[in-house]
């Protein structure tokens, strides 16, 4: 169906956030300046968009991520955490500082720490797992401990195998980061779990590699 020019929005009809998002695909000096200015915009949605645009322009810096992780708005902090794999090791303390934040910020920070295999965050992740009463944060902390694979995290992961079904499912994947008799005994028990998704997770974890892999 054809549209008249009167019904198709032009560039002038775009919101500031939309212009910032589009600038991420444009490496010109004008677009870079637009994105840089948007990092300090009064609208947190624009600031979050600017971080993503800067990443798409291939120039997201650790300094910008650290500033984003300290932003007063949780949506900006969460977006910075999601993008933090593009930063250097200097962003890790800021990620750790987000672990006591709102649920979606803490979860995003935990995912990032696990993706980075940031072993220096182990104590903070253990403390988060021990202190949180948020099930989503606990589940992600367990997953992060599995990604880190440090033996100090194993007791927490083993304890999670006794939790609610969602936590037990996450614990199965986390156990894949460890070895030993305790791990095998836990997996044997979970293989007969009353929750079919837990049983399936164990089966997938223990599935032999494809021939020739």
C-alpha cells in the first residue's frame, strides 16, 4: 500500500532519542557530536540510547561505561552494564558497585561479570548471593558463580540445588562450571528432580558431544 508524503514521518518528526539511535549507524563527525552530547542529556532514555549508539559507532570507552554505571537512573545503569564487555578491566569495580542496586541493574551487572569471568568480583558475588532476598538476583548470582568457576562458589551453587524450581534449573547450568564427586552427586539427584525442566537441564548438560566435535 502506497503512502502519501503527508503520512510518512520525516527526519524532522523523529524524537531526540530516535535521532541519537540513528546516529549510531553514522560515523560522521556530526553524528559523533550528537551522540557525545546525548550522554549528558536530561532524559535518561536518551542517555541510554547514546551508550548504545556509541557502541555501534565502535568507540564506546571505559570512561563512558563507568559514567553510565554511576548514572542516577537505573535504566541507564542497566544499559551500561549490558554493554560493559566492550570496556576494559577498569569497569569491573563499577559493575561490582551495581550489585546492591534495583533488580534489573543487579542482574545486568551479574551477567556482565560472568561474561567477563571477572574473578576479582568473586567475593562481591558471594556476598550478594548470601544477602539478597530477590529470587532473580539470587538466580543470576548462582549463574555467575558457575561462570567464574572458582571452588569458593561451589557451596552456594550446591545449596541452590535445594531451592525452588527456577533456582534449581539455574544451579544445573552453574554446576557445569565445576568438577568433583559433590557435583556428580548433585547432578544425579537433580536428574530425578520432580520438575521436568530441571531433569531436562541435567540431560542437556550430560549429553555427550556430537561425533567428530
